[in-house]
C-alpha cells in the first residue's frame, strides 16, 4: 500500500497507515470515512496553508473550508507524535487553530463521539454545551451507523462520556504548562530550565498590522538577539495569527532565526505555508 505515511509521522505511522487502509476498505464497499465521519486522511504529503503553524504536521482534513488536522510538536518539544496534541487548523475561522485532542488515539474517540468540536472552536465546555443545546437533533442513518461501529471496533475506540468536561480539561492542562501566552490560545509550552533564559513576563513583543519592516524590524531583531526562547516562539505564533508573514522580509528573517535555534524543519514549514505569496516589491 502506498499510503505516503512514511513522510513525517514517526511513532504515529502505524495508526495513520491503519486509518488509510480502513478508508480504502470502506471505499471499496461504497462507504466513506470522510462522508460518514467527516475525516479524510491524507494519502500523500499534506498541503499547508498560511494558517498552518510551522510546528504542526498535517495528516487529515475535513473536506470543507480548508479545515485540516495535525500533530502539534510545540516546536520540537514533543518528540513522540503518537502522544502529540492534535489540533484543528481552520483557515477561515478567526481563532485559526485550537487543540481538539490530547493525542491521536483520543482524536479518534472525538471523531466517533461528536465531531462538531473538530470543526468549530469552543472556548470551554459551557460554550460547547450551549451550542449543542441549540442544535436540532438528527437521527443517524443506517449507513453512517454501520461505518461508526466498524470504526469503533477496528480502532478499539472508547467513547468520550462528557465532551464538555474533556474540552475544559484540554484547555486547563495546556494552560498549566504555559510559559508564554499567544493570541491564538495555543501558547508556548514550558521548556526545560536550561532553555529558559529569563522570565517571559513583560518581555513579549506585541504584533499588529500594518507592519513595516523598515520601522519595526529593529524591535524584532532585538527580540531574537536578547529575548527568551519562549518569547521568540510566542512572537512567531502571534505574527502568523496576524498574517504578518505575508511580508517577505519578516518571513525570511524569522525562517533564518528558526534555523539558528535548531528548528530547521519548522523554518521549512513556514516557507512552505507561504509559497504562493507574491514577494514584496516595495518594503515600506
């Protein structure tokens, strides 16, 4: 089977391959993991969008509005992809990206239990419950129910008993290990003490449009000269959230800094996410 899963999935490769194989079996019998459960596995190198964080490795998509799912490596902090948090990236959503599951196996439980949380951001469990209460209940047809049960049995899925509580726990667990906040809510997770140069409190560089490299570039250079490791990564997250990487000079500078920080893969992903952007003709 040529699944394309030998690309960058590491320890998660066997489960990714099994999901792709399962989808192929369903399609051979005129069923669909995508149609019935809203999950479409990438069977080759997954495309990146401008909204795809450089430390996210996509592996599947929803088939609508560019929504896709990926492993969040937290800029190399998470080495074992089978245990890496799973995020939803929504290019058309103001939130942009949010954690939807603790790891890949949990992600399958979310897909099985109630997949609306995979395509819509909920700030907390109460937000989720409120939205769920406004929806008109829909009966599951026999076809979808058949696929759901096959999915549950094949991957030994344990349904999530309380999705609202699960969402709250996801948010609180990540916040507890946060070294620096970011605009998109992902934050920068705490690294080893050896990499913490100083407290990031009050040391974060705010970002906003309009951005002009000639006027603001020196502040960015200073951050990468003397700012903490976490503050630099927080700036990268925020700059992407504010779409500042459409500015080629800033993008090139940050890509170079990522390489200098030992994050060459993230640098390549940043460039790949913006490969369709026309280079600036005039830097003002």
